[in-house]
C-alpha cells in the first residue's frame, strides 16, 4: 500500500520553523549550525521512493527549493530534480523553475488521496500542508531529523493535543549531530479483556 510520509527537520523541543535561516526568524538556521554532514544527501533514507513517488510541497517550500535544487547535480540532487513534484498553492501558477512540478488543481486532501492511490507521497517541510494532512488523518509515517537544539519558541509540527495520535517508533539512527527518528501511525489495536 502506498504511504504519505512527512519529512521534517525538528529541534528537541519540536520546532520545525526556519531550519535553514531563509525566513529570517530570530532562531533561524538552527539545523545548519551543526555542519553539513547532518543535512547533506539522502539523510531521510528515501532512496528509490524519490524515483517512483511524488513530492508534495507547499508554495513557500517549493519556491525555496526551486532556487536551490536545479543547479545541483550529485546523485541525491538528481533524484530530487527528476522526481514528480506537486505544489499546494492557491496563488502560484508558474512552476516551470523546477522540472516535473505541477500545481494541485483541486482540494488538497482529495488530491493527496488520489495521488496516494497511485504512488507514495513524500511531504518535505511545508508545515501548513502537513497540518492539513494530519487533521484529516492522512499521514502514515514521519521521518524526523532531530537536532540538539532547543529554541523555546517557533512553529511546531505537533501542535494540538486534541488531534494527537499514537505513533510507533520504527527506527532511530544517528546522522552527524542529529538523529533520524522514523515513526508510523499505529493501527487500531482491539482491546482484549482478560478474566
């Protein structure tokens, strides 16, 4: 079965906002202070999923990536550049700056359901998109690269305890100064009443 996977850089206290500093927030750039080995290449272990899946990006993330990735030519960058990309935006119309990009024409959750019926969907950054998918229980897996930084403030991945869901830890792996944590959505497990 195809999956929706969320990819995020995150601090120890759950902040996902401005990991590279491009948004100019006071604590921005926190992921890149730990050196290139923590952020370079396929740190999220996507591998061939980039070849067969679809990337889903919000407008802001797509605009940032479309300025960075097309000029890169290493193996991982080539996979990013040739991957199918879907952009969730109500205002963006021209996505010619990055190969294989398409603006989502319909309602986001319906389009994601349609895409997932055909292939894996990988959401990178794009916190607003991720929150919408979380609200509609459409995220199957989280791959979080956790950095040893505490900001105390900023936009977080998990914000609403009312929408909390149990997750199952699948793996943990050190990558430079960070740790890659992979979680899956837990299936409902029936309660067993004993005597």
